[in-house]
């Protein structure tokens, strides 16, 4: 895609990855972008680079604006390889006077590339850099989502270049939030938060507070993935505030898999009980739903219920995978329940309950049925759904 002027003499020069479908276990069914930004000033400055296979896209876009060799400074907001994988080639090509990064980024870049001849200069929160008519103030954002992460803020433009925060994995020909469907945009942003940022929610709250205390004025947010927020940048900040508080709605997510449909039949009965009590239910079979889409639904759910048959004295593999993935993202404040069918041993329900307890879920109950559930067993499942619903009302 061609470069795009986001503010006067500030350009998007990144790359579009239309075909990527998996990002560290996250389903990127709509692709993604690798955003980089070029600022023309007395010191021509490039903010971030792109994933290594897309280096030619970056160079071609820069070439349409200035000769790459005219770039004076390179700012590395994040060292993950989708933003720094081509740094050896870029530095060799543009030969920047300085490469600005956080202390942890310096450590990461040295460790990854084993280069000690690069002109790295460490900055920290509050460090200000003059580009000429504009300046850049740096704000370290450790563990959002890597230890090296930082923001670059251009106060004269009220522009926040936000690294991986406030992004989306979404490949589009449009560059700005006000050029696409808002509902679809926020769905992609929620998925991004649920699968990448959720673990660091307490740090998000701290960051939002810090930005408020510093009085930083923002009228545009330029993340390293997805659309640039220029129409309503406050919308995504408000969403991060809500998501980081893990505010839940009257929704239950039933996550299950099944061998011979017995556990699936139980799942439907549990859903009936929840619906009878006025709860919105999202049914997610792991044969049909990707783990990252499940986490997106979990983000604002008040209750999460797991259903699994017992296989080899343990959990069904897809359920074990989902629990492991969810545990790493640390959702908080959920009500949990477990159910499942079994043939002769029946450990799955106990194992699911234990996993949810380890995540801090408030367990509302469980149901375990041998072989095919009949009327009385299904009534137990309905009752479990109603019991979870009542616990949601009391929470």
C-alpha cells in the first residue's frame, strides 16, 4: 500500500500482511498491518520498522517521500520481531546518526542481533528529543506488552505513537478509524486486548492514570498494528479503561468439546438453565471456535463454564489447550462451573474445576454424568445453569 500522510509531514510508511492467519496462537483471520511512521523535520525520523519479509514495502514507501539515506534518527518503540526483525538491513541502508530505545530495548536488541556497533541511545520516561520544529517525549510502558515497550509522543501534533497498545490485527486498505465500520473496528480491538493485553490490565490502569496526571493531550493515536485513531481517539482509551477493569455484563460463555455428543447435550441443557434465568449465553464448541475468539467472548463475560468428556483419565485435548491459554491471560472476577460425560473414570470435571480455582474463579457447581445423559441427568444440567445464573445476580 502507498504511504499515507497522517498529519502534515508525518507519514504512515508501513506494510499490509493480508495473508497471515496465526499470530502466536491468535487467529488473525483478517490479516494484520505492521505500521511505521516517518516524520519530516530538521531531523528526519523513522518510528519503528516492519516484519522482515516486508522490508521492501517499507523502503519503497520511504522512497516515495525521501531517500532512505536522508533519515537521521530511528526510534524503536518495541523490539518484537514484527517491528524490528529487519533492523540490521535498515540500519545498514539508512545509517542513522542515532537509534533511540528504552533501556530494556537496548538489552533486547544487543541480545538478539549481537551488534555492538549500532548507535543506540537509551531514553526513559520524560526524555525529550528535538527534531527541529517538533519534539518527541518518550514514555516507558513496560510489559505493555514486553519489558522494552514505550510510547513516543509528539506534543506539537498531539500525536501518540503507541507501539502495540491500542492496535488491532486487521488488514485493510483504509488507514483511519473513521474510514471503517466502527462496530467491526471495536470488535477487532476487543479481540486484540483479550488475547494480548488482558494479562497486563493492572498496568493499563496505571498507564491511563499516568497519562491523565501528565496532562497529555491526544487527538491521534498511531499504533503499530491496524487502524490509526483520528476520528475518536478517546473511544479506544475509554474501551481500554473498561476492559482493564474487567467489567462484566450479564453473559455466560459455555466452552466445551465432545466425543459422542453426550457432553454437547449437557452443554445445551446447561444453556437452557441460564436462559431461563435471563442470562445471555454464548455457546462455543472448540471444534468450531478458535481459542482467541473464545477469549474475546470471555473478556466481558460474568460466568465461564467448561464442559469436557474424560479421555485417558484426563481432559479432552482442546479443553486442556483452552484452559492453559486462558490461565496465561489471567481473566479476573469470573464465576465458573464444570460439567462433562465419562465412560468409566470421569476425572475431567474435577480437573476443570481445579484449573478454574487456580485462576481465581468463584465455582458455582459441577455436574458429572456417566455415558449418555437421560432426563434426570439433563435436569441436573439445567439446574446447574440456573445455579450459575443466580450466582451471577448475587455477584
